[in-house]
C-alpha cells in the first residue's frame, strides 16, 4: 500500500508541478522529513495527510481508501 500511496503522491506533485522542496515548505516541515514521509506515506499524521490532500487537490478519503 505504501508504494501505491507514494506513487499517487509523486504523480499528483508532478501534475501540479510541485517539487519536494516546495512541498516541504507548503507542509511546514523540513526537507528530510518530507522525503521520509513520501518514502513511507503511512507515517503521515491525519492532519498532515489532510494538508497534503488540500495542497494536491485530492480527497483525503480517496487517499485513505487506497488498497494494494
């Protein structure tokens, strides 16, 4: 599931032309933390996942319902 979430997050970032440094700034976290969270999306807190979804303009429920 983490790999699929990672791919969705990276694809949406690509579509929105947001790089990882910019995403870290938008998410108000350090760049290394952002890299770690993207690598292992299951570590996002609900509040962080909600903020991520708002930035990427995707539904939180869609992200949470991802199956393998």
